[in-house]
C-alpha cells in the first residue's frame, strides 16, 4: 500500500512538474514572438523614418508612390566645395564621410545672388570623373568633373562653401521570401533585399500621403506628410 501511494504521489508530482514546464515553454514562446514583433516594428519605422525624413517632395525626391511602396531619391555622400572651376565645369569637394565616385548622381547648391534666397536651387548633375588626389588646404578632397554639363552649371552661381550631395534611387515595399513577407529595399536596376520582418502579408506596410491641408493626395510634388502604418 505504501509503495502504491508513493508511486501515485510521484506520478502526480511528475505530471505537475511537466505541466509547469510546458506552460513556461508556451509563455516563453509567446513572449519571444511578441518581442520579435516589437523589434520588427521598431526596425521598420527606424528605417523608413530615417529615409523619408530628408525627402523633398517639391524638389522631386518622390519618384513614385502607392499604398504599399514608395520610390525616392535617398541622400548618401556629402561634401563642401572649396574650389569651383565653371569653365570645366568642376568642383573640388572637401570630403565628409565616403568618397564620391564617377557615375554618381549629385546635387550641387547654386546660391546665385547671395542676398536673395528665392533664386537658390540645387543643380542635378552626374559626376563623369573624379580626382581623389586633390586637396582643400591640408585636408583630403575630391575634384568632381561634370563633362558635357557646362550649360546647366554656368547658368547658375556655385560658390565656395556650397554643399554637394550624392543620391541613390531606392524603392521601399513588400517582398515575399520563403513564404514570409518583409519590408524590402530595391535599388534602381538592382534586386530587392529584405530588411525587416516578417510582416503581415499584403498589408504589412501601408503608406498614406497628405498635402499641406492634411488631405490625401496622389500628386508626388504635393506631399507634405507621409503616414506609415506597419
């Protein structure tokens, strides 16, 4: 009788312990899934807010847009002009961060009349050649040449101190890979690369575009706010 009682109590203890372990495992799995979901949401918002914050709709940075994707010009390298050669045309740029490269699409700031801001603009140019042996005083620099673009360059006034920025075209949208949906970034002419996920299929990312009055707009140059739902 005592052995039977011990065996029954032992079995009950094992069952209770096993049930406790199973419950803990389920709780851990649910909490881990919740943490991963929150991390995916934060990562997606960090990526999109960092890219979209600098977008200038009036400047034509929004190439195309839909409810679940957007194509924009994303700013990358930055430099400051320390010498300008309008006849070439070329600018020598103090390097801040990465080097500019031949083929880069850049914006060069044209101040025009110094006491008037209404005629300031960014000149869209493409770098045809780079001399990385140039210098701005004792600091390393790049001499950027814009062959065949003299007319666009000379039509405005680029001064010493003008900022120069390169940009790339990216599309942000949804990508299905191995059965899961991700926020992906696709460079112009390249392949989509998953960045954050998994997300909800079809509606994992939703963009809403608002104009200056807060109304929904489908005109890229009228966009003043982009509401992102992840």
